């Protein structure tokens, strides 16, 4: 078995070699996207340490190819900025302000904030900024997503994770689920957790849609795109994670609703029904979710805070308990929050007002809500900037739908509808999982792609493309 360091250099070398070959064949602007598509195949635990910082393959690939990108297309970096770009810049700057205020050491926080926000965002933005890169790179991400999905299916049925089998054992940064659902192993593929894999695969759905719906392509390519989409969806199913699995029909319904009045009314009616059931029979809905996905999941009785009221606790209900416990702490944190250091850890012991009971603290140690994670660290303003950035990216995608087949031909308009639907579904999923760089990197790259595609259209309108 290889070490994590050797595994790191093997996949990094593969990404570099493939991107170099692809760029020679299709143009230098495609190299960044080609390299990043291959980097998805690396286990996120394939790491080396530089100056005390863990660097995995996607991070290293992004750093190398963004530098190369700047050498041949540096003038494009600040071209046609939009609201999503500004919100991303403000979020990064706000983290630097908050963490410097709480902990000092501004230069180290500049590097950390850049790596957390700007680096993955820039990867998405500049991978799709030039004419034709979307059509050339989409099949790469679709095929890679399909391969990961097939490997996840193998893992679900056999219990064998191919990355751990072919490369190296996963680290202990995240405690993997040890139980099965429906008699299947929960697949985590190249990620550290099944939910992370589900979120990442969600962001790859639009690439398969773009490929299979593109105008004028051979029938064989359309079939390959459809097969990639099916494999990605099956991979999401192989995670046996409720959130990502429910996101798939949600995305499909949103896309259908965009094109069909009947589907719009159906979706609206379903939303109302689900809302009413949630309000009037929330306990029954939670019980159904628990029993449907894992009948062996154990529930416990806990007492919140100083009250005498007993609560039923389970992994599912933790998603509701976390906001009740940490929501008031977030609110008391004000516009600045508590900083990265204080809000870090499982549980975040440096936060003021966390539960005093050790057993309760153990049960709610993981804050499975990305908005709370970011809000606790960076306050009201940080959470607002993050949510605003995601919403603005959805708006950018929606505004491209009417002009897609003019400015992005041969890409069909359904691609941008799907992008908006995926982002909307991802926003819902982020309510149920903590913000981790394993999936956060690719969510930010997806958001960056929305900004890059709009910038690419604007450049074309003024004759720069």
C-alpha cells in the first residue's frame, strides 16, 4: 500500500500530465479545468504538509494551474466583475478582519482566508472564463463524476473503497459511519464522509446535463453524457445519505417546473403539503425519516440546558438540536462572531455558553449546519455575505437561461436551469451538514463558475471573446 504522500504525487502528476496534453490539443485556456477534473479522483486524505499546512491534490493542482493561467491570461483576472465576485471578495476580507481582531497574526489569516474562499472560487471562475472551455471541459467532469459514481456503487455493494484499497488508508480526521442502510455500505469514495461525496456529486450533475443536451453532437456522445448522469445519480444513491438523495428529485422537479406549468403547480402543492406536515406533525416526519433509512439507529433521551424537559436524540434529530443550542450563541456573537479558532473543533469548546453537561455536549458536538458554522466564526455579517453570495450565483445562472442558446451555443438553456437548481438544492443541503473543505472546495468552485460564465458572456458582448 502506498503512503498518503506518494498517493498525493501520483495523482498530482497524473493531473499535470493530462492537463498539459489536453491544453496542447484544445487550447491553453482548457488546462485549468482539465487539471481540476482529474484532481477529483484523488482521495482528499492524499496530503503533504507545507509549513504546517496540509495540502491535498485539488489545492495543489489549483495553485499550480492558477499560476500558469496568470502567465498567459493575467489580463482577464479582473475583467467584468459581477456582484458574486464582490460578495466573495467581501467574505474573504471579512474573515481576515474578524480573525485578526480575535487572534492577531493578520498575515497568516490572509493566507488561510485566501485558501478557504478565493482559491476554489478562482478555480471555477477562470476554468470557464474563455470561449469554448465549457463545451470542452464539461465531458471531463461528467466522465470523472461517472467513474466516481460507479466506484461508489462498488463500495456500497462490496464494502470495498477503491481509494483505500489501491492507494492508502484514510486518516482519522473524520469518523466514518460504521453502520449500513438498506443492507448497503455507505460509500464515501474519495471523500472523508458519505455526505461530502453526495454534495460533490451534486455539483457534477450540470456537466453531464450540458454534454447530453448540447446541440449538434453525435448520438454516441449524447448517450455517454446520459450514462455519466446515471452513474453520478447512482453514486449519490450509494452514499445512502438522506440529504443528497432528496436533493436529486428536488433538482429534477425544479428543472421540470421551469419548463412545465403543470410541474410548477405540482411542486408548489408539494411544498405546501410538506410545509404543513412539518408544522403540524414534525415528530412523525422525523420518525419516518429515521425508520426509513436506518431501523437500527438508536435514539436516546437527553435534557437540554437547565430545563427539565426531556428530548429524543438521534443522528437525524441532531440537525434540529444544533440550531436550538448554537443559534442563541451565534446571535450573541454579533456582527463579528467568535473567530475561526474559537469556533473550531468537535465540540467547539472555546465558544461561550456551550452546554455544561458532558453527555449532552458529546451528543451535539458536531454542528451540522454550514450557516451556523460560518456565522459562529464570522458573525452576522459573515453569514449574510455567504448566503448572499450563494443567492447571487443562483441569480446569475437564472439570468443566463434566456440568452444561453445565443451566447453559449451549442450549450442548451437547460444547463443553466440545472445549475440554478443544483445551487438551490445545495443551499438546502448545507443546512444539514457542517462546512468542511472536502465538499466546500467544490461548492465554492461551482459558485465561481457561475461568475466566470457570466463574465465570459460580457466579454463576448464587447468583442473581447
